[in-house]
């Protein structure tokens, strides 16, 4: 049969090395200074136009290499590009481990870092960004540097308010972005009601953000993916780093152990003594603190095996005791424990096996004049995951994997000593994916993949094809496109202004999982090693959306998702992102612009009419820059965005309150989010000075958030107590200066 | 660099973030017809209040909002109850005949204004509701401490019955209804019947202005009365003296309105930072407002300081 013959031919083309007697080059790439593995490192053989990218464990393999002498180039951003010459013989599988050195900065007339090109992922995938921990720490911030707040400065990402670290990516809400820490989902990545994220900046090693069209290896959310990897620890020597800010102190220690390394880091606020002193003076202020802890332990068990165990736990604790009968207590936190075993089955087959345990708990307890109210939400996620990278040929890498997650959700609501809600669900999620990275021609790279998932609640089976394509129009200029289907089974219950004791609930059989269809098309131009320009358009179509029904009567037995959520929503997000970046030199930074639209429509909301979510922004401009001069580093961030949407009052009327019969003056809400607050803009500046501290490196910093103290609008309330309706605008933060100290030893 | 920075700062300082209140109002929806009718089972058909919306930027007065001259009628099966406008109170229409509201019955409202606009709505009244027990529970064990007297037993004398004298915040007061009715929700309401009894709230954290805002009546969001039991939250009681505690079994229109009413804050989660300010569900054709019904029963007791 011609069809069968064609299929065999195609399979042979994929799985059989094209060159007989071909050699294979493989190994791990690490940081020479501390032995940390380096993912997303480019290993290229320019003469052969062959190359690959190291995986999440820093492993790479290039197959199908002809015997002979070859020049190999290894590059990673922030590291000195390494050129080596290797002699390969026929059928050889050469294990070649590489240690890359951090490029020292020569503080002469011009700072020079040897050109390093961004990883292959940049070239292949639309909407992909990485953020270096060092860059993040230099960005001006309130209190201290923060990962999620730094990401909000990238085009296509918005913040809901000055105190929100929630990520609103390409027209999606914070629940539409999957956040992973060391491959484990974090269900609430915020401290202090969103003021800070749970990520300790010292512990972060690598941050990858897919703003959309993320590959088949990931799933579970409609929009974006943030993948944060913590440091594994210094394999060379005992070292540490830390910092003191106005809000918290943090310390990281790491060092070698056995055949691996360990890392421990902790952070805690020290506001409590201050708040306690204020309370002692008679003022009504709450007691509040948060802490988090990261730990990692890795051991190389042989040339082909590595075991990594990591953990995170963090907690926010708020107590507001007004008197014996009236108090408010809120605790929330995440805990994760992950074991990862990496095994090299052969030079061309790499496997990663993960057992992960992640929990999130949020407890709200309040009493109002002797009437107790309790909210209790917990999520337990026990996952087993296996990922395989098969380096078929130099131009083909097949990745495949399996995921099995056992969830346990509880949500209880008790009012006046009566349980009103008692949701308990224990669904399973099973997923499998396969993905082929194919260098179809020297100029064209294609990534085809598909993900299958099965969610036991409602017995939902989903097929999610994904693709991305990049084509090099000319050296440095790439056309990229991609698309995919995404499903989401879990819903976040939060408010758009800030995040705190958020709740997560799964969708049961009564509601279909939300679904999105994403597409993106962009041009990426690496003008030089110093400059990069990009333009990218995106369009996401969403259906089967669910939104928490704020008006639900949380007081029914056998409550189902359809009782708690407004369902059958549709929506879209479309936009254009422009990005210009200067990556090297004394002056570094970027300028980003986003033109965007996003809309939602639910039969039960806004009389069925389409409306923009609050975070819809027509224009969003951000400038972020740093200038290094001798021991000083100066930073500047400027943000401008269209004002957020809000629901205005369209009229005033009187109606008797049901039950009491009291005549009540009311403002009549117009169409949902049909008006705009004033445009948001803000300028932040900062300065850092490096100095020696008892033989260690240290930096003192001064940062000023909102330098010109623009009182940006937050939300509007209407007061109808007087005959004239009085709209009150609640403003966001004024100027906030802060200072602190970072050190490293 | 400093020069440019100074210019940028000066430019943005000029961009003040304050504006006129009128700019914060949305597309105007003035002159919408507002219907206000609440039928109570077994009570006479109530007056119909008709008014119109005014622009939010103008001064609101009842006189300016009242809608006069309308033709108003309530239909029940083949019966039509006509309404006439109260000459003493513009916008208030009274039934021409005294007719009791029936349980489990469909009522339709029809209004025709002088400019020809028509407003229609309908409500299906709930079944009768009957409170059979009023208990004071122990806060810890939730076991009954004692049973209070009902209106059916003592009439208005319940307020003075020894069993119905309860100390502020001691125990939990629970009313039990005969049987649950097929309705979407219940609503609880509390009325302090005194005019100048003592405020029982003694909280250091409240200012005098806060204390002045405590009212002698209040209503709950929509609730389920599970197993026929409804508990009175103590935060609803602020004053000493006689109290009437009512349980309303409400129809769909009543339920839709109170669950979506931004002033009532709904009954659910969230609702912060303006998220709750969304248009209520009115179920009125040609206008907004409330044409709804409920059956109600009540109990009485006296709160001692």
C-alpha cells in the first residue's frame, strides 16, 4: 500500500540517523563558579549548521555528527561564550561536560560582555521571555525586588493595582497563568495581599515565561506559563547571599555536599514589632507577618543519574483583634516537596521522573459582634510526572511525558455556627504529551506537539494540539508563529484589586472546562548582539468560561459548580506587542508597548452584552533601564497604561429595601466596565552602590517608587446618602522611598 | 540626563489625577420607570410606587422622581384590581379594592404611563410560612436552653413573657419553620421596636460617628433555611428592648434582586473594590425596580442589656 510505505519512509526519516557511522556529542552544562546546571544553553556547530539547546537539567545531545574535527560554540546569556574544537570518530558517543564562566564586566570606557545570543527557545517560540535574577534585583521596587512585579514591566503583562503582584498576561486573568516552582504548581504566589510574590529573589536561578502558545509539555491553564527554577546550590564552595530591606530580612546559604550541593534560603518580615508598638499606643492595627523557606539538595548518583529534592513553604499570618467579640484572622500559605530523579538511559535518551506534593491552605476566621464566620479552603496536589527527551537526530528531538495528579479540594463556609458550604472533591488529572522539535531546514524550525488530558470530575477528555514555527528570513531576523488549544479545569476565586486568601475550586461535572484557542505571529530581529527588536501579534479565543458568581447564595446543600459560577462565557484577547531591548553595555534595558483588546460575554452578566474586564488596556508602555557607572548602578522604570475599566453610575433611583421596607436611595450601575479610570503612569528610580563589607561583596540601594507621586486611581464608590450623588475615587500608592542592603559572600 | 529627568518630572506633575465628579458618571440612564411593589401573602395588596430615574449628577428628590398619571392594574387570574394615584403622595397608587394576597398565585402588574410607555411584570407568590418554635440554644453545645413563646400563643404579650427575655449575646436564637417551602431562598429581618432604647454595642474601636450609624432594623442576604432552622446573628442586634424577628420566604424576583443588589452586598464571596457594583436583576419589562412577593412569619422577644 502506497500509504503504508510512505508512513514507513517518514518514520525511518525521523528515527534512523541520517548519517551512518555518525557520532553523538552529549553532556551536561554547568556554571563553572558554583556547578549550577544551565538550562537553555545553546550548543552549536556553525559549520554544520547543527545545534541544540540544553534541557531543564542542563543536559544536551547532538546526534548524527559526521566524524572529523568540529568547532563547537557554547553560549548562554550572561556567560562567556566558549569555543572549542573537538575530534569525533565514527560511531563515537562523546560525553562532553561543559563548564561556562560568568563573563566578568570590564569597567572601562564601555562595559563589554562578549556577545551571547539568546537561547534557541527565543528563536523558536513566540511570546517567550526570560528574566535574569540579577536584572530583577536591580529593578526599582516597593520594599524589595520582586519577581512578579518585575514581570509586570514586560509588554503584554499588566498589573491590576500598585499592590497587586497578580499577572494579567495578554488579556487573561491571574488564574489563566500557570505558575510553577521547580516544576510544581504554586496555587497562591503572593504574600501580603499581593504586595510581594512568594519567590525569594536570592533563591531564583532561572525564570521562563511563555506569554502564550506554551508548548505541549505543559497544560492546565488557558493563557500563560511561568516556570521558575530555584538554585540547586553551590557545588564548589560554601557561599551565601542575603539582604535587609525595610520590610524583611533574607539569607541564603549553599554549599557542596557529597557529589552534589545543598541550598537553604529563608525570608521573614519584621514588621510585627513595629505593629506591636503601634498597637501598644492604642491604635487599631493588625498583627501581620509572612515568611518563606526554600531548600534544595542534589546528589549525582553516578555518571547517568542525579537526584534532587526541593521544598518550599511559606505562610502569611494576619490577626486583627478589635475586641473579644470582634476579630479577623487570615492565614494562607503554600507548601511543596519535590523529588526529581534524572536518568540518562543512553546518550540520546534522557529521562526525568518527578514526585511532587503541593498544598495550599487559606483559612479566614472572623467574628463580628459575637457572630463567627469561617472560610476554609485547601488544595492538595500529589503529582507523578515522567518526561523524556529523545535526541533522534541533530535536527529532531522528541519529548514525551506523562502526568498523574491526585487532587483534593475542600471548601467550607460556616456562618453563625452553621455550616453553609462543605465542598469536598477529589478529582484525578491524567495527561500525556508528545512533542517533536524539528529543524526542518537550516532556516526553519518546527515544533509540533499534542497533549491529551483526562479530568475525572465530569469525565472530561481533552485533546490539545500545539505548534510553533520559526523561519529565519535573514541572519538575525526570524518570523515566528504558533498556536494551540488549552483547557482549564480549576477556577480561582479572587478579587481583581489584590490577592490574599484566594480560593481554588475545581469545575465539576455540571460545568464544562474553560477552553482557549491561541495564535501568535511575530518578527524577532537581533539587530546585533547588543540590540533586539520584536513585534508580535496575538489572538486568543475563549469559550466555556466560568466566573465566580459574586451574587451566589453560598448556602445550599450539594452545591455544584453551576451554583457557584456564572458559566457559558466567551471572550477574546487580541493585541500587538512591540519590544526593543538593549542587552549589553553600560546602558541596558528595554522599551515595550502593547496595543490590546480583551472582551468577555456571559449570558447572565451585563444583560448578555459584551464587556471588557477591568484589566483590559488599550495602550501599555513600559520603559526599564539601568546604567552602570563604576560602582554605581542607576535604574529607571516608567510605566504608562490606559486607565482600568470600571462600572459607572448611570442614574439614581429610590426603591424600598425588601424585608425592611425602608426607602433607599441607590445608584444605578450602567453597563459593566463601560467607563475608564484616568490613565495610569508612574516613574520609579533607584540607585545601587557596590562596596566591600568585611571581605564580602555588598550593595546598598535606594529606590523611589512613584517618584512624582502620581495618585493613580484605583476604584470608584458612589455615596447616595445626600441628594447629590457623590462619587469617591480611591487612589493608589503615593511616592514610596525605600532602601536596603544586599550582600554576597 | 538630570536635565531630561527634571523635564519628565515636571511634565507628569502637571498631569493631576483629580477630576470633576461628573466625569465619573457613565452613560446616562435617566427617565427609566422604577416600579416598587412588594406583595406579602395574606396581607392586602400593597400600594404601587412609580418613579423614574434621574441623572446621577442632579439633586435627587422624591417629588422630581415621582411618576404621576399612570394607569395601574394588578391582574390575578380573571380578576383585575385597578389602582388610583394617592392625591396626597404623587407616584403612589392605591388599590381601589381591599383584596388579600393569596399564596401560590400568579399576579401580573401592568402600568401604562401618560407618554404611552408600558411596564409589565409578574410574580408567583410563595406558599404560607409558619414559625413553629423559637429556641434559645447554648452557644457551645447548640442544645436548646429554653423555648420562647410565639405570637400564636400570647399575641403581643410575648415581649413581656419571662421566656422571651434574653440577655444580649447570650445563647443563639433559632426559629424553626413548619416545613420548607419550594422557593429559591429566605430572607431574615430584625426590627427593634423601641425608639430610644440603649445601644448595646460597646466597642472601643468604633468612633462616635460609627456608633451613630447603627440602625434599628436590618435584613440579611438571601439564605437557605436548612432543616427549617434560621439562626439570628448577634451582630444584627444593636439595641436593647423589644425585637421582632421576621423570616421571609421569597419569590424569584425578590431573590434575584436581593442577591444582585450592590447595596445589599449580595450573599456571596468577594465584592470588594467596586467589583460588586453591578446592575441588579430586576425582572421588570419596560423598566427597573421590584415587583415581588413573599410569605412571612415573625417572632418577638426582648433583649436585655
